[in-house]
């Protein structure tokens, strides 16, 4: 008999599955009855090294017996700098300074303050379909769906939205979509937010909540060129795409673009709450006194988990595994799309893959996508939705996933689509 639903949690905390997790092990969630589920959600991309990786667990245990929390604006603990050194070696360009926080939305908020302080300009450009968080500034920048901001308008002023090259939605080839979006961005700068009023552009290298749509390399290069031309900062939100998820360490790596600011969270600490904003020291020094701080940022146990996570990512070649296994998963899903008319598109990079469901007339089909996820859950596979209409099923397995586990998941998905389409 399944556990009773909690009576004292907010009723607004809706869940994508009905599963109760008793424990986690590698790529599996195990419920109180011992049933094992392939967890291809990874806690929304958080448990990148799998559930309870022994090296991460050991690091957490050892640190918890030494120092649990040393509040970083009161005292210093050695892991703050140790982790910062490790991360700056992995960050692009001259980025060599980190501000630790607890969640991705805080990192986004910090980047807004930094951009406005450093440039003396107020406006921000974001891109259609982006998700940047639920706190006031980050929510103002989120355009993946209306539900997040319902009843809260007006939100923060000074945010302008440019189109993102979502080629499947437009029905265009990639080059046509990129050309259109860059033209519209130039038009936005000419008609709504002048360059001398625009502090930053903020972009996800792969749209997360917006539908798992990779940003074409030429689009990111176009943003960099315009930012350089107009004295605008380029902020790349790597909260979901970073730490090997896309088959490269950062989601923007393959474009060759060097951002001014990188935002990170999720896969950084294998489930411990840790996020960061990274920029060059010279840029950080332009922030105003008091604009950075927080109670839990850089928590000692979370930093220990992050260092262990980086060890595992490097030692077990998880970036390479994400690229190799992700390519095989895409191949299998595209084969299924060729046999199931309900699947309109398969896209993604590494182990950040979206399968979009569409009706015969091409309109988004969130109902079938929901039914497919339910049928997958019945068969032991956990998946999450995304997209404005819930029409995209997203694939976010831990980076340790094997070829056999991906093949099993694709087989379950095949059965689920057949059942949901009947």
C-alpha cells in the first residue's frame, strides 16, 4: 500500500510523478515497497553523478564531522577557495572569481545586480522560452510559460524579450531561424531598449523549461558580437546545462563564445544546495558594496560535495559518457519518432534531450506527452515535462547512465507511446 499523501505540505507543490522515494542508488529511485524506477529526471538535472555516489557520500560524511557551516561573510573555511580554484580552471576566458549562493535563482539575481552596478545601465534582454528562476528579478526574466508569474504582475521593469531560434516551432531551417532572431534582436535594440540603456543579455545555451531547445552556435556567436559592439554584458545561464550535461563541460563550449558571466547550480554538488555566479575579478569589483551576500552560500558540506562531484566527473569521464550515451539515445529516439506519428521532434545535446509531441496539424500535444509519461511511470521509468504546453518530454538521466539502461528506457518509452496513442 503506498504511503499516504502528506497533509502538511503546501497543496500547491504539485508533482510530476506519484512515486514516493525511500532511497536512491545510481540511476534508480527505490520506493518503500522496493520497486526500482529508472530515474531519468535526476532531480531536474541535479544528481548528475547518480543517487548517493559513494565518493560524494563519503565527502559529505567526512565534512559533516568537521565543520557543517562556516558562514562566509563571518568566517572563512578552506573549501571556499579550494572549490573556487577548481572551478576557475574549468571556466572560460578571464573568469576567475565566484560568488556562492544556494540556488540558481539567487545566482541569476546576483548577476542582475552585478550587470546593473558594473555598467550603470538598467535594462536586460532575455530570450523567448527562457527560464531563470522564481524570485522577483529572475521571474521577471522567465518567459517559458505564464503560470510561474500568474497573479504577480507587474514584476521588475526593464526586461525586454527577444526571439530564440526554436526551429521546430517556427518550422524553419536553423540558418533561417538564426537570421530572423538576430535581425529581431537588432530591431529590439533600435526600438525598445537602446544599447546605452542595456546592461546585459541573459541566455540559456539550451532552453530548459522552454522545451530543451539547443541554441545554435551561430546564434550565440551573434549575441557575443552584438554585446561586444554595444558594450553589453553576456550572461550565460548554465544552471541546467552545465557540468557535462550536454556532452561538453559547459553548454556553450562548442560555440567558442566566452561569456562575461556564467551562472551555475544543479549538477554542481550532486544534490547538495549550492550555486554560483562567476565573472572576472575586474568585473566583480564593479559591484556595489552590500550587493553580494547570503546565509547559506558556500556551505562547507555542500562545497565538499561539489569537490567530490568534480572528482567523479573527471575520474569517470562523465562528460565523455554524456556525449557518447546521449548520441545513442538520440539515435534510438529518432528511430522511434520515425515509427510514431505523435512524436514531432527529437533534439538535444548530450544527456539533455527533448521529445516533442504534436498533433497531425502540427499543434503542440501536451495531452499525449502527459499520457506517455504516465505510462512510462507505470513501467518503471521517470521522466519530466517541459514546454509551454507540457508537450515536451525531457530526458535527464544521471551522467553515469549506461548504454544498457538507455536501451531499456527507450524500450519502455516505445511501449508507452504505443499505449498512449491507441
